[in-house]
C-alpha cells in the first residue's frame, strides 16, 4: 500500500498537540492511548516520539496507571499561583484559542505561546 503524505504535517502535528493540551479530558485520553500502545508492544521510546513527549514521561504515566489505575492518568493539582480568571473569562479564552489567530486579527495562522 502506498504511504499517505500529509501536506503541512509538521504544522498539523503542532496544532493537534496544542489542542490536546487545552483540555483535561484530551490529556487524559492522550495518556490512555499511550498506555494502550505500550500494552500492545510499542516501546516507551517509540510512544514518546509519536506523542511528542520524553520516554521518561511515558514511563511515568505507565507507573501512575499501574499504581492507581485509570485515576492515575487524570491531571493532578499543580502547585503555583492560583487562576485569576473567572469561569466566563476562561471560556472566552478557550473559545478564542480554538480559532485561528488570523480570524481574531493577528498576523499569524497558528498560536505559538
């Protein structure tokens, strides 16, 4: 079978990774798929490369899953400064980030940080 070629694959890969990082549910699903791949015989190094993480991160997810089951793959509370935006402001930011920066009047076509 002929290998499929995706036009702008590098840009699409970055955009998909950014979309995964926006949502706790997406990050959880991302970790589930990583665990599934390791359990299917794919090495931690290969999974890490495919998913854009370090092998250490994939091993950490696997360790958390082995210790706590599915609950171990959910995000844990992170230390640091508390969120200052209220729910409506966070929703507005989330809605805006799901659009192209170009649609909001910026010169760029992808969010970069």
